[in-house]
């Protein structure tokens, strides 16, 4: 595929867009697609003009199918035709193919089942054709749009309808089909209902007035099949011959007619013709004619009718004729007696020879030879190919001399400048007359055209006719006459000359191409073509002849030699053509080049044209044109491309030096001036690539370098060309001008004596690399035009300084990278040691070490560099604590240099079990690292991780321990706080998942505390210390968890109870100062007293500073609350509290029954202080005892009633 555009501005990009294609190779494989670009403008760097892309091709194919039909263009019921299935594939060869066609019930399948075609095995079942095939039959390497093999289904249309649908599908088992959209196709077929119409066609003579028993005439009988089906069977034309007509013979043309002739009317003539299945009368076809040679036998009007009937062949049934009105056709004549007729005759004469465009006269005489006068006689004559290009008229008019006749009218008799004329003159009465005496004569003058194609003579015939529309004519054969005239040629040849050049309308630059276009035209003012046409052009002096070409088969037999400079005796161009048609033209394209020295002059050029045919005028046969000439404009572009670049010491660099003349003028004596670097690169010689692509030593043919250094020399340091002249950015730059200092160049080459615009010359210069550095080679080209003082028109492309980089060779290596220690916990400080060394053979310049840490690693302090061997120009490294990358700048490293870089780091997070870190050493200076594979090295550290996990759960059995099956509580926040062993404060939170579990990953060793944010709508249960220990100093807190490295601590659980599902009991131990068994507000609590709980959820607690004790999260059941009698106190009264039912009571002990949700309070233990001396105990009187007993009974009754026991 080729795409073109007119231009592309500097810096612009031409986006072609996407190019779609189908992969036609089998997979697995690959495709390489190449694009290249070129221009008619010099491209200084062609190495980047081509790009390629490789595409991996997976195994696949694209199978497709289409449906077509062959047979009649228009289908009618009962027609037979063929439906074709056309399977194809692109890509890999498909295997195990299946193709299925489903046809509309209107189509009867004629193929027998089974059948085979083109490698397919097919079966027919009802309206379905199913075909199979082993493979696609193509190249296993892949195909593009390969035809697998057509399957043709023979079909007969047994019904009719519009857009009757048929489908086909194709598929393969393997490989995968890349595009399934084209695996099926539809074919809609329209079948017309049969339409049957046979039309009778009958025509008679043009002149219907016939003399009785005079001239015969013909009736033409035919049948047209207007049906949409072909007719097979017998056609019968029945002609009812009326009285007054007689048929003397038949012209049958394959018909059979009877009765035998002659046949006198009134009678019936019957003609038959049989059409067979192999040769039917096609739809729309007309039968051959039967001609009835007829004579009128009686006067009067005789109308003759022919009708058509048909008999279908056996097995054929046609519908009724849809248009019975056209089954018959009529034709009539009128018979007149000979005594009543008039014999009209026409005689035509005129000039035998006339010059094209000149007057031609015709005389037309109408004679009535009798026996009777004629009425309404009309003469007609058509005059065509008339000349309208001159001062006269193409039709100069008609003059009528009526004689004894009466002229009625004459149309188109007046003069007119027209290309054709239809003359018609009618005489209302025309008596019998004598030729040349009293008969009407019409004189006509016209100007005929000659031969349009050339100047040879042309023979023209003209015919005039006359007929009466009222009176019969016994002899119609003499009613017309013609006259032949020879028309000789007369042309008008004209010469036209134009000049064109690139700078038009400005003067042409010397040395550029000047194109002359000479047109030789046969003008329409001539009346014929022209023969043997020629032109002769006299070129200006001192121009270089380049080419002459004539159009339309012409030849230029006389020219100067190509490349010759025109002189007085050698400056003519002559071209000829066999002919030029009237109104046509021929051209000659002449190209010359004004030479250097013609500037400031005017070039005059004259052309003369001629022909062997007489001409209307010679005034327009010559033409001339003048062209002003300006100074030459030469644009020499130079480019140099070095390869390789960069290169190493002791290698050879090849400069491809190219000079191209971008014009517009030619360049004479072109020289290349080259200024070499004064060090680093020494001269070796030249080479070039020949036409066969082979590199040859030395310079190409036609190129010489008379000035060049000796092998091994550098550029001159004495009398050296000032390189400022060759630097476009420097004010001293040449800017297109010539400077004699260029003659001091290190290399001067004569590359071409004459370089045409667009020409280029390339060869190669070889230099040897002796020292590292960047060196510049300068090159410029100048022609004789430049040296004569005409500046280069485009200085921007005069010179392209080429910089070549010469490098040392070294092998920089990251010899090792190790972590100490090799296994660390998160946040644990450790060190990387990186060994960097230069394996030589040369020093390495511009060396840098880069280490970008993996995610989660950070620097803890400044890197340290220790030089172990050799020398390092610098040892500075970037990086402070918290950075994630380090760069060390070493500058120049000696050939044996080695250093160790230490990086203090830590991991704050890590994704895997090990973390890998890569350090890379790069050479950014003038050094080639020829073993880049060892520039990087990895250091791996194993990550030791710890974790703490547990769950928040519903303690259903209120056991204080998690039991399997107890449901977790999700969405509860658990907070981890503390410090790791490396001094880092930890504060992290998480929430329990759907199972109630939580987990803190990636922990360093340390001491931690877990705190549960108590979930709403739950009653606090028991906290469980997990696998590595800890304490529970208060509700929802587990502390003093000492986590070691690499330990996964588990089972730090928080049990919770549902509100209303547990019970509690609480009370006080107090100093019952008044010994009434009631904890009054002014009585002191006793702290530190142990209270034990026995029952389903046993426990033990100590009273707090308020003397308060409490047992919560208790399962329903019977509990015994026992106070351990505090020392230094006497046992006082124990008071049963609220809610719970008292079962029994002894000193320092309650036995109670707790139900779910009970919150038993004020189960108090009173104590009495030890007295200093024993005091008497007062005895209660009977009244006090009775009141106390009643109070206890009421309290007990209240409890029993609440519990439903009373």
C-alpha cells in the first residue's frame, strides 16, 4: 500500500491512521510488517526512514461463507437455477468443516442424496443440505481468502414470492475461529408469478396508395413474446386477407405458410412456427418476419388483420394471455385505378467537385409523368455536415421555380448558419409536365465540410424524395434521386507557443529548466482536417538542449544532441504529424536549460507551422515567446552520518558524506571541503558502495580528492580553516557565500563537473579513534556558481557539523549486595553492603550507583563509602533518614577500583516473606560498559513477622471461655497500643470480621495492650488472656502482652452477654455501728474483704474502697455467696438484698436463686468493731422480737410472691 501527500512541513507529523488487514499465516508464528518513507527532497539521514513491528500470531483461522445464485436474471415459477455455497478461509487451515444450507420451501432441491462436490460430502434432508470436509485444502503455512471449494445446489422454483429467504452456515472444529460474524450468509430470492402475453405485430408499406394490379408491396407479420417466461410450442399467425388484395409470394424466414400462392382475397393465410425447449422464444423476444408480397386488385380501402394463437408443447402449461387486446394487429392500403395515378419522378444534379467550406449548388427537379395531375406533392431533402466557421452560412438558402405546379409552402428554405437543414416543399397541385420545360425546380446552395480527420478528399452523397399524399403512384422506385460530390480539403493551421519555469513570473534562473509548449491547432475556421502537419522551432543560442517530445504519434526528427549547447548552425527542432483533425491540436514539449552566462539577457524563440492541405489563411502559422534570465540559484546540501557513534578507542568510524544539488539551477564544478578534528580521530582513507551494494576501497568513479592528509594524520593546526566560518550559530559563518579560506581545508574533493538539480553523490571517509572525547568534523560543498559570487540560496543546509564520541571501555559491576542481618523484623534496623568494582580494561567515566528501595523500606541515615582498592574521583552519596532511594556519584573510577557502600535501612512494611533490593551501577560519561549484564545485583532480606489475634464472641453458656459454635460479634473495634523493641510507639485499630475475629499483622516484637471498645447492646463478659500471656487489670483491657519475634499470638478473646441473658449479685461489707443490719449512709465501708461465689459461674473478689463487691455475667441458677470473715472484726448481721430469692442463710453466707436478667443488690455483710472491753448485750423484749419477725416475714413474702411461689 502506498500513500502520498504533496508536502510535509518541518516539524509536522503525518498520521496515516490505522491500516486494517487479515492475518493470513497459521499460528503459532510471527509477522513482521515494515513501513518506509521517502521524498523527492534530499533526506540527509535515511537510517530512520524505515520502521518495522513484529506481531505474534496465535493459532487461529477465519472461516466464512457467502451465497450466490446463477441462472435466469429474473426467476419465474418453474424456472430451474443454481444456489452456490462459497466457503473461504484466511489464516491457519481449518479442520473438520461443516457447512449447512437451509432453503425456502418454494425451492425444490434437485441434487440426489448423498452427493460430493469439490471435496465436500453432502446429504439432503428436506430443505436442508449438510456438507462435511476434512480440512480447508490450503497451504498449512496459512492462506489469504482461500477458496475451500464451491458447493452448487440445483433448484427448481415450485412456488413464487418476494424475498424468499435462504441461509448458509459454516464452521470448523479447530483452530479457533477468530471472527464468527462472517460464518453465515443470507440469500433472498424473488420468484415472479408467470405472466403470459403474445403480441401480434403487422405493418404495411409506407406509401399506402397503391395502383390496382400495379407495383407489389409487402405486409410484415411478426409475434413478440411479452411474457416473463419463454414460450415452447407452436405459434400460429392467421392473416385475414380481404377482397381486393392478392398475395403472390411468401418470404418465410423459418415459418410455414399456406395456402400456396397466389392467394386471392377474401381468404385466410395461416403461418406456423415451432419453438422447442432447446430453442424457445425467449421472454421479450420477437419472431422472424413473414413477408407477404401483395398486389391491390380492386379500388378502395383494404384493411388486413393478423392474429396470433399458440399451442404449448406437451408438458408445458402457460397461463391465459394477460392482454388479449394485442393478440391481433391491422394494416390497410388504398387501391386506385392506374388511370387516376400520377408518376412522380425526382432528378437531382449539382457540382462534381467543391472545396470544403465553399459553395455547393444542387438542382432538384420534380417531374409528373402522368397520366393524371397529382395533388399534395411534398419534396424532402436533408443537408448535413455543413460548415459554419466562415463568413458565410452553412445553408445559403433554397430558390423554387414552380413551373406549371402550384407551390403551397416551403419550410427551412431561408439561409441560416447551421450545421444541418431539413428542406421540405409542398406543391398543392402538380399537372403533368416535361422535364427541363415546365416542371418545378428547386436550387439549393450549401457549404459542406470536408474530411474531419485529415485533408484528403471526401465523397458526399445527397438524396431528395417526392411523394403525393393523395394521388397514387404507379412507380414508387423513381421518386428519389441522389447526387455525389467530391469535397476537397481546406484547413486552418495555427501555432501557439508558451514558456514555463519554476520562478515564473520572475525571470528564470540560469541553470534551471525552461519548458516550451508548442501547440499546433487546426482551427474550426478551416472546413476540414489537415494532412502532413509540421512545426519548426528555432531555439535561443547558448542554452543546453534537454528534450523534445511530440504528442499523438508525432515525431521530432531534427533536434540538437541531448546535452548540447545551441549554436547558430545547431538550434532547430522539427516535428511532424500525419494529420490533425478539424478542431484538434497537437503539442510539442521542449525543454532547454539557459547556461551560466545567459543571466541578465532575454531568450527569444520562434516557431512556424505548416500543412500539405490548402489553408484558409497563413497569418496564424507562426508564434514566438521571450523569456528573461536571472542569475543562477544553486542550493548544495551536505550531510555526513558517522557510524558507529559512539565508538571505542582503536575502532574505525565511517563518515558517509553526501552532496546533493537541491537546485533549482545546475551546479558546475562541485567541490567538497572537509575540515578534520585536530586530535582524537586520524585519517585512514576513503571507500564507497557500488551499484551492486558492495563496498569498494577508494573513491567512486568521477570523484577525486587532490587534497587529503596522509594516513594517520589529524586535521591541520597551521593554516587551518577558521571553523567559525562553518558554524551556523557563529556571526562569522559563511551564510551561503564563498570564502577563499576554504582552499585551506584538510580534504578537497572534486565530486562532479555538472550536477543536475536533484542529483546526489555519496562516498565514505574512514577515521581511526585514538583517544576518548567528542570530536567535530566539518564539511561544506561549493560550486563554480558560488565561486563566481552567486551565493547559495539556502545556507541552512550547507553544512552539518558531525560530532563523534569516542569512549573508553570498562566493565562496571555490582559485585555483591548483602543484608546484615539476613532476617529482620519490621522496624528492625539493618544494613546493606554493596560492593562496586571496575573490571577494566580502561578507566570508567561518569559512574553512578543507584539504589531505589522497594516499597516499605527507608533509609535510617547517611550512606557510607569505603574505597577498598584503586581510585574513585568522588564518593558522595545522596540520602537522609526517611529517603527511599540513594544515588552515589563516583565520577572516574580506575581500572582496578573497588569500593563498599553501606546503607543503614529498615522495613516499615513488606508484602512478602522476603524483600529484594537491587542496586545498579551506570556509566554516564564517555565509557562503554561492554558487559551490562553485571551492572545490577540483588540483596534479599527475610522478613520476620509477629501477630496478635483473637475474637469477640457471644458467651452463650456464660462460661468465660470461647466454645466452638458460639457466634462471633462483628464490627467491634479493638485497639492495639504499646511500644516495639526498637522504640517505636504503636497505636493501631481494627474491627472484627463476620466471624467476630480480629488480627493485628506485621508486628515487631514488643509489649502491647489490647483494648476492646465495648459493643452497644451487649453486657460485658469475661476477657481471656491468649497464648503469650498478659493481664486483665480492668474491664475490656488485656495488657502486658510480651510478643517475641516471629510469634503469632492467638486467643485474646472478649466474651459478651446479651442484655437480659445473665444475672449479677452485689453488695457491701460495712461497719454496722448501730448493729441494726442496715447499711446507713454514715456507716463506714470495709475494704479488702474477700467474697467468694460458688455456683454455675464461680468466682472470688475483694471489696473495693467503698466496701463494694460484685459478681456479673452469671448464668441463671443457685449460688452461694460467702464472706471470708475479716480479721479484727466481729461478725455482724447479714442482710438479704433485692431481686434474688433467698434459699438459706447462715453466718457470712447467702444461698440465693438467680434468674436470667436478675440484678441482685444490697446483699450486705455487716461487721462489728472489736470493743475495748466486753459490753453487755441487751436482750430484746418481746415486742421488739415480734416486730423483727414480722418484718422478715414480709420481706420473704415479697420475694416469694415475685418469684411466683406465693
